[in-house]
C-alpha cells in the first residue's frame, strides 16, 4: 500500500515538473488545504517539497484515520470503493452501447471481466467510443477514470480487471490495434477524451500520477517496453490540461477568500443591543463589499486545438 504512489520512480521524476503545472495560472497547482503543518492554503506545490521531506503526500487510504477524518470534515473527502465506480461506469456504458454487461458482469461487490472482443452497435465504432468525452467531477484521486487500486482499500487491481473510464478505452484500443504507432495515436486520443477537476492540490497531483502510471503500465503490458521520454512528456502535457484544479461551484482556481467566507459563516456572531431591538445604527456607514480576486479556469479542446474557458463549456 505504501508504494501506490512513488515520487522517486524514474518516469515520474522525468516529468513531475509538468504534472505540477496549473495551465490556467501558468504557475504550479496550490495545496488548497490546511492539512499540512506550516503550509499556507495558497502555497504552490514544488518538486523540492516532495523530495526534501517538507511534505508527505500520500493516497487517502495510506493516511491515518485521524487525517482521513479531518479531510472528511473539511472537504467531505470520502473516496468511492471500486465496485461502486464499476457499477456507475457500467450504467454509462449500458446507455452508450444499448446493452448491459459490455465490459464485465457484476457479482455483489466484485465483477468478472467479459472475455470476448467488444462488439459495437450499428452506427457506432470503437473509435467513437475512444473519442467520447467523459468528466469526473471532484475527482479526488480519479478512481472513476483509472482503477490502478481500490481507493477505499488500497488493493492493487490487475490490468485485465480494471474498470475505470480510461481503462475501458485502453482495452478497446488493445483489441483493435496491432501496430505500435497506431496504438500510441489512439491512446493519446483516449487520454485527451477524459477530464476531471479537483479542489485540493495533493489529491489532484495523485490523480495525475495515477493517469501517468496507467499509461506506463499499459505500455509495458502491451509492448513489454518502457514508454519513451517523448511519449511520457506528451501524456504528461495532456494530463496537466485535462485534470485541473478548480472550485467546482464557482469554476475558478481555489482562493483564500473562499476559505474566509466559509469560516465567517460558521463563526458565532454576538448581536448588539441595536440588532436585538431591530434598530439600524446609521452612525457608521456599512463597509463596501470587497470581492476576492478570482481566476476562471481554462481547459483544452484537443479536437479544436485550442484552450477554452471552463465556464463557456458549462454554459454551452
């Protein structure tokens, strides 16, 4: 369980700088959490912090129960077991294919992968499935997108038994391509088709690494080789755009002002005598409302080859 995420792995060291990028601000993603001692909410996550012991970023399942409880209270952070992710992803695929049990057959809290090559309904092809866009909101460590391990237990899931959105696309690509160049081309498109956003920077970083490790694991499994440096960089570029940091309610980069607002709402207010009697004290003018600076998030439309504002996509 302790090796679910390994920052010292050579392939991660090569492109960690890219995985830390925030494409909206052109800086690094920020912590956006109070879970680390002496680390401010708006502090950027730096490579050096991960290697000099400043912070110990781990998947939720590897944290102490006290840490898990703290994050649940603060941000309702509760990760979904793989069997539930599978059930929900199966439901989406039932809608897309028009039939049940396309990728696996559920059995209580487990599942049995189907063995036959996936067949597609009339008017749809395997390429349509790979290109179909999917979004995991408040993605945490991205258990709906990739299922390297069960986010609730830490149990490693073998490649042939994985149930994530991207895992399903990669299975389809494996079944329909024989040449390495074609395989790479469609794997890139599969990564370009899945999106996710997360508020807390440490969870987002883990999600990004989970996608990167998924790419490496499928490459080794299919071709018995390590990914090239150029392919690692390309995948990391895609991941750093498609998994982004955002306050999902407002569509902006998490900001300190939001934390202050939450605290003020929860803090008790001692009413004055004037307030109790319903009398407005006009001796002092009310202060003007000062809105915190916010930054709207950008994402990338790979088919149009341009960045777009998330809000514009959401609003149609």
